[in-house]
C-alpha cells in the first residue's frame, strides 16, 4: 500500500472513503468531523444523538455520502476515552478502520491525523503510528490461498499545514520500515514448518544480510561440535534436519568496539521430543522460532535506519523431534561454557539451545544481551496473551527495554528472579537441571538462562503468550504477531542516541 501525506480539506478529498474520528462521550463533533458532518447535513451528529455512534475505542461506524461528498463512504473511528488515548491507540484505530474499509472494497482511502496535539502525541508521532497501524492491521498470510479481499492500494494522510509535509514524509518512511520488518517476521513464523526448516531459516537470514549489507555467518553441526555446543546439538539429535547457528551483524559505529547482542530462540518445530506434547494444538508449534524471526528482521530494519551502534544477532536453529536418536530425559549435556545440564524434560529445549547461544555471545564479547524466546507455557499462564514476561539481571537495562516497549506499544511486565528459586534447578548429577517443579516455571527458566550469562547485563523476554494471536484486534491479526521487532529496533535507536550524547 502506498501512503502519502497531502495538504487539503478531508471533506473534499477524492477517495473511496475518508476517515474522521470521535472520542467516547462527545455529544457534538468538532474539527474535521464537524466539517464532514455539516457537509452531510448532520448525518453524523444525528447518529450520535441516537446512540448509534458512541466513539468507543475500535468502533468503526460507516456513513454513505450519496453524492454529498466526493468520497462515497465516511468512516467515523471511535477513539475511546480521551484520558486513555496514546500513540498505541492511534495504531489500533488505523488497523481497525483499514480492515473495515478493505471489506467494503475500498482501494483508495484518506484519513485525518488522529490524536495529534494531545497527550504528548505530536504530528510526527501520529503519522508514524497511523502508518504502522495500517500496514500491520492489513497484514494477511496468503501464500497458500487466495486472498479474501482486494487490497487498499493507497492511503492519504490529510493535513492543513504545507510546511509539515517533509517531516511527516520521514515519519511515514520510518513507520513503513518498522511495520515491514514486523510483517516479515510474521511471514516467517506463519510459514509451515516443512517450509521453514533450520536450513531455510539460514537462507532467509542470508537474504536479509544481502539486501541490507549485513555480515552473515552460519555454523553447521561440525562447527558446533568443534566449539563444544553440546546443549544445542543435544536438542538437534532427534531430527533429520541439520541444526544451524546463524549470526547477523550490523556495524554502524566504526569508532566503538562495543556490540549489542540480540538472541532469538529458533526451534522451527517443537513436538516436545521424547517428552512429547499433546496432539491438540501441536500444529501451532511452528511458531517456536518467533524469537529468531524477530531478531533477524529487526536487524534488517536497524540496517536501514543506520543508527550509530553495533548490533549482532545470534540465532540457534533446530527442530525438536522424537526419534531413535533423540535426546532422552535423564541425559546429561555439556554446554559451550563448560557447564553440565541434566535433562529432566526434552520439552524444555529452548533454554538448552539458548544456553549455548548465550555462551557464544559472551565469547564474542557482546554486551549487553537481550534474548527473545517463546520459552514457557508458564509465562502464558501467568500473564496471558497481552503481556510478554521480562526478566533481567541489570535494572538499568530492564528499564531501557521497558521504555522501548512502552513507546512501541508492545506490552511487557517485569518478573522477579528470586535467588531462592534457584534451588529448583539444582541437579544431583550435573551442574544444573533444565526444569524445576511446576510452580514459577517462567522464573526458573529465566534463572536457568542466567547460569550462562555470568555478570553480563542481560534481559530475557518470554514471548510464549504474545507471539501468536487467535483473534484480531487493532493492529494485531490472527496468527503470528511479530512481537519484539519494534521494541528491539526502538532499543537500538535509543541506545545509539544515548551513546552519541556521551
């Protein structure tokens, strides 16, 4: 979809549909909505007085113009309560009205800026949020079936001040770039596991590297054996698909040796191994590489934005399957950092491959470290499907990630890491075991990972509940969400700014 900013009067724009808005509780529309209402002889205000249009968040009301305006349709987007409105609500509103208008066969739409000038939302912020929300909300994975609806081909963002056009065009550019990276991650996660194997994930990373001039490396089984990655190789034993350790590197600051590390869990299909999962819902386990997809596409976006910072992504990729050669409960593995791990459950495999990836990140000197992983069902039980769980050993880094997440609208909640729970990970025959008891499972999983980061500043983000959605709402659609991409990009940009300020 092409997105442009133009100067004009929304009521006079030639388009299939125009979009105005209304806050909840407003009895008489103002601004652009009032102007459109007047042109429609009070069609909007009369519906408000009858209670047909309430302005509730996400509510999209349609009014046909019957020739009174150039556009055939007016969409009134509900913004919800004024005091609750923020930039993420703008994203959600854009996603909602775009999907509604696509179903009405609209190919060219125009919208005013929503929420600009209130609650800290500037013109640029509103423009970027509308762009992101529209592209994220219209996403669909149609590689293997015919699309249900035609595309919206063009969206015009209509403003009054001509002097603002150049800066808002830049905001559109950033919004498109970040949304495109998120949708690329969604594509990878939505791919069936027979089309997104570890080898194909390595090819996808190679394409990103080639397109955006990143440094790309891939290590095969023999390389991992030579390095001593016994944990990753242990998980890979049950599959005929060869494991891959993938790295992507962006160097935006030649003056600095410091490199920020992103790590993503890349289990391209998770059956649970010998500790096999129930068959119901197992097909969704193709999403167990959502963390890997997020860090890969985030690097592509960062490379295009060109911040003065160095970032390396590490992706351990393998399948987790049962077979005659598969890892067994009771087996002991030796990780890259020399620690031995007793395997209690082969379905706690994500932390095993991340143990080697985190150890390798430290060997490369990456710091600080942020890992994304669909790690535990326990985190989904604790926080549901709206919040990712955030764990860390450095509060300053935790706060930075939370600020980046807050700015992008990706909800995260800091979880505790009490020393007392480490007792659950103690093994009788090895340095550590890979699961504790059933209580506090997301915490004990994070504490396990902490065994492989020493004192390096580190944050772990458990996206098990947020990587996949069963319903659409705002800019979230059914299927893969692409969670984490926008937070990682925002973190890299903010870190680059803070380093420049030093």
